[in-house]
C-alpha cells in the first residue's frame, strides 16, 4: 500500500492555470494511452482538494461524456475543504478539513490494502509530504508551458527527499517520472 501523488504538470511546473483550468492537458494525448488505467486499478481511496473537486463539478458534462456518470470514481473520496461544497448524488464522498494524519488513517482502512491517490492539488500533496505520509510522486510532464498557474509541489524537497525510480515516454508529448519519497528525511 502506497500513498501516491499522481498528476500531470506543464514543462514549467504548473498543474493548472491560475483559474484552476486543466484544459491545457487534454490536447497532449489520450487517457487510455497513459499509465492511468493500470494506476487506477490499484487505487482504493482518493484525497482531493476543493479546487480539483470544483473543477469536476464545473465539467460534469465532459465527465459524463467520458465515463457515463457525473462522478468518475468508484473508490471512496475524501475532499479537503474549509467551505461547504455540494455533494454528488450516489458518489462516496466525505468532506473533511484539518490535519491530514487522522484522515489518512481512515483512508488506509477504507483502501483495504490498495493505494491511496492524492488527486490534487499540489498543496494537498505537500501536506501529506509534510506529515511523512507521501510515498511516491508520479508526475507526467507535458510538452507545454503555462507561464504561471498552480504549482506542481509548493514545498522544498531537497536531496535525498526524492529518488527517481522510473522514466517512461508516453507518446510524443508526455514523459512520466516516478519518484520514491524518503520519509525519513531531515528538515
């Protein structure tokens, strides 16, 4: 069981535009041609920030077109937010706030030995990293630059905090980098 931050970033290190758009990503390839199908098969629970959740809400039509329902996940999902957000009918969503540690414990129980996916954003992944709970970063780097936006991982991660374990080219526009997190790092 691993806690993984699986995400895509622009070449200049942004996971979304300043207004939380992910539209830049869709022209870079098909989801079915990425590592996503094999990745999601091993996921038992998800953690998501409110901006990511709200993006899914705003793009419900596109999600329905892709997967046939307004919510693309069958796994239980914890949405971290300090605001009241609307629920999606028939989705297993738990709205939470505060320290990630006790919530991570609940997520591990619900995942039943499968991995936990930190969907986004970068700051939420950073909170798991700060708590020593993040095991792996899987970053797909796209061949675009955004100039500014939401940063990939707004934390200092100095050597030997991350160890590159795999590099995989995905078509002509993406490369996937896998990093193991050294949770015994010294701050």
